[in-house]
């Protein structure tokens, strides 16, 4: 069988490896069907993901079919499954607080251990969620990215009637948008790229702001009659957008941060105290797969056509290069398996 492995900075090979053998711990063999390429996979390839170790088979947005089972399990051969990438220790403080996504000893599939960009992989059934076999793989490959949207909106305690600002209309911003749309909220989205904003509008954004032409703070003030947005999510993740996300928040507002940037931002205490803001991080997801799968099976994301580019496993290198060269064209690229 074949696998796409990052072997060094900007070095990806598609190589032959042994098919895994099942045991008690890794009791399910999955035949991979589709794997989404995510910004974090690209960071691993470019050597800019400080959390990852190489060599590494990347891929954490993974759907496949149960091919073989070891011992007793709830799953059956032929079941369609999506991978839950996080494997927490169950013993640290975060785990005791029911927040395994920030476990001190967290192992993420495709980051800290080999992921899904291979024809078969073995994994414990705890990390697999069954999905309706009638759901297309092209759709179910979006489940993991949508869990990121589910996490960000829940971390922001998004409520019916809220006004939400999402900075950034890339794949993460769009997944947040689609998840937020499940509630009765007014959604403003900002970006520098008009075509991304046009797509966000098609996907249900109420108001778009092109920050190349307009000032975000004054636009938000106009739209909200000076109140600011109740939930402010930064999916651009640079110091400037973090600063803005605080300045546009309303009294009693929530600010959600998803970035890993290590550059300091210029943040003052005044708006935080005056408005009693809640500023929270949002990383990966906690227990969000079940609700995302249910919503997808109920047709909530039928018109979410995020996948714009598809490649074969043998073209993995080309796929990554293509995204680097044409970031404006690619919303989500995926790797197809037989
Ligand atoms: Zn991802
Ligand atoms: Zn833990």
C-alpha cells in the first residue's frame, strides 16, 4: 500500500509501506476514501508547525470504510467512518475538566502520530464515528473542518439573536459561518479578497466587508448602531486581526481566537474591562462530531460545496504545490483514494 509522508521541510514523498496489522489497541482497519488538505498539513510540510514532528504521514480530515476488525466492536465491515483526530490521556487537568482537546499529553492524528494520507490505517474504534453510508465521501470529508466551526461558535457562546463577526473567509471562516447559520444570528464576514466574500455571501453571510477598501471598526459600528458585535471570531489569526476582534466587540461580548501566531499584539485593558469581554481560545474540538454528523445527515450542509480541487494520492506533492501557488482558487483540496 502507499502513503504520502512528509520527510523534511518542503519534502513530501509517496512511498510504499506495509499494511498495518490490527491488535487490541488499534482494533479497526480503515480503507481510506478521501482526505482533506488543511492549513495545518501545509504548515507541517513547510516546517512551520511547531507542534508536529517529522517524518510524518499527514492528514486529519479523513473518511473511509471499515475494512477489517479485531475482537468485539460496535462497528461492522463496510461501515463508513470519519476519524476523530484527538487522542487524549484521560488523566491530566484538562481531561478531568472534560476538555480533552487541550489535554497536556494530546496526540493528534496526522500531527503527533501518522495520519490518514495512506491507503489503509489502523486505529482504535473510539476515534471513529460512523456516518450514514448514503452520505457522499465528498460531503463527509467536511465533517472534521465543520467541527472546528462548531467548536468556535460554542466557545463564543453564540446565541439566537446575536450579531457575529467572522474575520477571514477562508475554509475555517466558512466552516464557522456555516455552523453559525444553524442559529438565528446576523453574520458579518470580512476579508481582503472580494471573490471569497462573494462566496461567503452565497453561503449565507448577511453582510460582507472588504477590508481592502473599508475600515472594519467604522463599518461594524455603522451596521450595529455603535453597539459592536456580540461574538467576534478571528479566523485570520494575525496580531492585527486579534486587536480588531477586541475593538469591535460589544459590551458583554465574546472574542474567539484560533491562531497559533507567536507575535505580540497591541491590546489595551480598557475595552476588555469596560465591556467585560470574554476572550477565549478555540482549538480543535470537544465532543462535536456527533452533532456535526447529525446536522450533515439531516441535510444542513447539502449546499456547502467547499471542495474545489481533487487529486489522487500519487499527485499529493502536486496538490500541495497547487494550493501554495493558487491560494485564491482553492477553497478545499482533497486527496482521493480508490
Ligand atoms: Zn484541519
Ligand atoms: Zn489529558
